[in-house]
């Protein structure tokens, strides 16, 4: 998935907004402020933050391990506790049967069923182990572009939100036309703008 090993698919973003003069101090502060927080020993349902691109357990970023020339290389880590709907349904039904026998009632009220479902779901989520997902990125400070090494739309949406929250900058996905505008000269951009689909018919 990442760009460190083997082949990779990526999505290109433009980074919009201004960085302060003390760029590297600012980036170091924001990365550590929004570093990933482990939830293995808690009951939290999920956690999202930055980790080292070479080690998902490295959230200290000693020796500025994210800095490489004019590039910032990071990974976004998302841990989430999940319980399948079928498992929740099974334990909810089991609990309902237990209560009916205990209270000797033929059926359970709707409000009680809702309470049972919420309680069972919370208990199962607390017991579930967090599943980690890690997505690499490479931010080019010189030309304000960012490569995100995942085509998963949910991951892209999380990245846009986390990046905005961390650095106060906006990510705008670059489609091929916009990339061409950046690569071409002024005259060629005008020619590009005049191209219409009927040219290829």
C-alpha cells in the first residue's frame, strides 16, 4: 500500500494555504500535536493520527524522521474497533431470551430492546481489538503538492480532515486537467482550454 515498498497507487493533491516563515518548527509542532494515540489499553472506539512512515509505532518522530529535503513523509494511522452486525444480533437475541426467562414474560418492550442492543453493542466493542490501517503520504513543500498512497475514498476524506485540522491547510484533489495546467506554459494552457471533445471525433 505504501510507497516505501514495492509498487503503489496514489492520489495527487494540491496543498492550498500559507505556511508560516518558521516552516519546520511549525510542522514539527503540528505533527506531534496530532500524533496517533494508542487505544489498545482503553475502551475508545477509534483513533486517528500521524505516525512515522517507516514504523507505525513511532509517534515520537525522533530526529525529525518525517523530513527529507523539501519533502515531508508521514503515515496516517487509523485504529478502529469493529463488531459485525451478525455477532451483535446473536448476543442481543441471547440476552433477550435470558431476560424473558428471568422475568417470565412472553415478549420484551421496544424501549427495552433498544437498551439491550446499545448495551450489548458497547460491551462487544470494548472487547474487540482495534484494527489498524496505515496510509503513507509524501508532501512536497516546494511545489505544494501531496501524494497520498491510497485510492480508498474514506481514507482520502479522513486525510483531508486530519490535514486541515493539523496544519490549517486545504487539500484539493488534482485531476489530470489541473495537473496539465501546472506543467504547461501560458500559451499551451490557452490551447488546452480550447480543446473540446469533438476534436477527437
